C-alpha cells in the first residue's frame, strides 16, 4: 500500500512529519523531495509517476495550498487517474471555484496541531493500515537530528563513475561539530583526509562543511596544508543506525552507527 503526499512548500514540516508517521506504521509513502536543480519538467514527470504508482492520494490543505498551481495540478492528475483522495486539512480554507469539484466527496481530516494524533489514526485506517500498530522508532525525523544522530559513525563509499572507493569514520557532536577521518586512493596512492567542521541534517540533505588536511606517503608532496572540505549528500534511507545516501558526483555512501554520543 503506497500513499502519495501532495503539499506546497509552506506545509513542508507537516508533510514530512506525516510521511514519517505513516512509514513508522509500515506504509509506503511517496513524497516529493526533488534535488536542487531538478527541472520543472522532470519534477512533474516524477510526480505523475508517483501518483500512478500510489494507491491513495493525500492532499495537505492550507490557505497557501489554494494559491499553488503546481499542487492542484497534481490533484487533477489524481482525479484523472481515479486515485482516492483524502484531504489532510491543516486549517479552515476557502477553495477557489475551480478547485471545489476536484475535492468533492473526498474525506476531510482535521490535521490542526491539537487534533493531529486522532487524524493520523483516521488516515491510517482509511488507507488500509492498522492504527493500533506500534510505530517503528528506528525511523527518525531529520528535524530532530541533534537528538538522535550524535555519535560515531563508520562511512563507506563507492563511485561507479570513476571507480574510487574508501572508508572512514566520523564523530558527530550535539553541538554540530564534526570530526572525520577518510581513507581512499588517488592514482594508486593511499590518501588520508582528516576533517574538522560542522554537520547538519535538513530535510533529505546531510552536509559536512569545514577544513581538511590531506596526507599521502610521498616525501615533499606538494599538497596544501589545509583546504576547504564540503560534503553534501542526498539521503535515500534513514534510520537511527544507518544512513544510505548519494552525492551529486556519483558517490554511493553508507553510514553505519558505531556508538551513541557519550559526551
């Protein structure tokens, strides 16, 4: 059972929380998290494919939604494809005249802050899930990363484009400080990067920014003493103990937890 979540930018927090809560209860979720630079045409094709492959269409509805042509374009696709529509209403709104027929007959659930938990149970039941099932707490919210992510993580990566691979270890502190050691090879020579910087996890982006020192087993190597280190990964799968991600350069990265932060 797959649930498609349609939302506008102003409702990103609620849509992301709803997606996580549904996944924690064993439901598959399609939610648009297009990478930066994705063309509008590619994004729309992805959205259409997501709607076609989903069993239910959930619209996060707020006052801002009614002004979003892109959001209601997705609603029209859902109507054309005869996907059952459920409205997750964040607040009372007045639909435009051409929007009312699209949502006629759709169940409306009150997802205002005070009624969230009850509306979530009703939604789970409507899409064929079990609202009484215990949530899988291994799945985590990126917005709460400073509570669950700090600790030591092993990192392994491989790039099918250039054949490079490597491994290492990162310590992520609650303050946002990141300390890392990555070992790889360049032209057959082992290379070691020691990294000191800051980390953050936002939406589906994990970033480490700071300085790095490079070490190679070559005397008098002409290497900079320090240089800027910048790593941004798009997260695909996220749990408390494992993160699967990729970089724009083609790196496939897996981070596996070693220890929790002990201070």
